[in-house]
């Protein structure tokens, strides 16, 4: 099995350089870091993080507290894991949504000091507040993702879902639409609430009220959106524009509408969210928002590592903009 000296010999650097790279990759010149990384991969070298943990008081592990297992979470976590791996960290994941027992996992993860820091995907519930308050009180290293807290001392990275909701409403209004529907995602997620709030506020600014009978449940799932829309279709008010909390909800609604004799975009326009892989291939291709998922995951991971390593962090709160993608599902009604 290869050791640190073998890696140094293969990369043409000193053993001390390899050690510095393993402990803090940014401390090594880019050219040397590239050679060390290539040597580690070629030789299959695995640093002894257990020994390093005893020596430095670090586990080289980061905890991820997630409330769900959907595509969004999986993609962000993939980019988090890639970034952490490059800096010698691994992940423990605690899913908190499925049972009362699972809700204790975050506290178990933190209280037993199994990790050096935590990345949190919170919901809009008391459990989130308890975890964040506990970690802040204990001085733990953590970053909150996908939800903005008013507390500016908390490290956080989120998408500007409110701004995206406003953009969707404004785009519809500029295209002549005045009769709207909104399809909710999971109601206890911050992203769903913020998309609704932005959409609602922009319509209100234009003198348009989005009543409850113009709001449909969707749960971010294609089957849920389809079933609920199919049930509600006979009683829905007249509409020409629909904003869905994600692309899967949009797809489910489009199927229900098609079964009721309505076509996109001839009878109504629709905007989704996420720019899912299927979005360009739906007929017609779906207008949507593309989230900077890679940036979000990598940035959150780097922010946490900087806390753990004691590096200076310029911005504690980062709000990323979702890119509006115009496709054929949106049509003016002039």
C-alpha cells in the first residue's frame, strides 16, 4: 500500500508538501497541488485520517442535515461531496423528515462530536430553529443552505427564490396575462414559500389578487400535481398563466390540463422551476428557472471548511440568482 513518501516521490515534491496538501490544499502552489493530486489518484493513496484526527482533534468529516431525498438535494449534496473530497473531508448524512427518531439524528451528530462542522438544509419548523440555536450557542461550525435567516451572524447560502417568483409574475404580466394559477411545492420548505411570496407580491403590485382558489397543492412531485389538478379542474377559475413551484409540478399540471382539452401555449402559458433534465424535451419545451446548484454546493462546502480551518470569510450571507430560461411554453396573449 502506498504511503506519503511514495506520493511525494511520484509527484516530485517533499513529504512535507504532501502533508500540507492533505491538511490544507490551498496552501500549496497550484502546479504542485495538481501533481500531488494526480499522484494520490495514480497510487491509490489514502491518508490516515484517524491518526490525523487524534493528533489535530479533527475528524475530517462534515455532517449534512437534510429534510428530504429529492433531486435538488441529491444534486447539491453531490457538489458538496466533490468539493469536500478535494480538501480531504468526507460526509455523514442525517435525514430528519421521516420519523420522530430520525429527527434526533442531527443532535446525535453534533452532541457526540462525530463531525467538524454541519451543513443544514432546514424546513420551516421548530426543529430547525432548535438545531440552529443549539449549534450557535455551542459555537459549532455550520452553514445553512436554501433558507435565509434574518440573523446575519449565521453563515448561509441560498437561492433568491423570492426574486424568481417576482420575475415569473412580471414576465407573465408583460406578456399580457391577467388570470393566474400557482402550484405549491412542499409547504414547509422555505423555497416554496419564497417563490409564492415573490409571485404574489408582484401580482399585488400590479393590482392582481391571487385568491386561494387559484392556488393548487403540488408537493414538488409530478404525480401529486397531476392528481390534485385533475381533482380540481372542474372548479378552477378561468386562467391563462400558471407558475409551478418546480418542473415536475408543471409537468403533472400539463397532463391534467391536456386531459381536459387544454393545450400549452395556445390555451395557457406555464413556467416551472429547476430546469430539470426533461424540461427542454417536454412538448412544448418548458420555460423555467435554472438554479446555480454547482455554485451553491461548492460555495457552502468551502464556507464550512474555511470556518473549520480558521480562515477569514468575507461574506456570511450569499444569495444566488436563478437564471430565467425562456422556452415555448410561454406565449403572449395580446
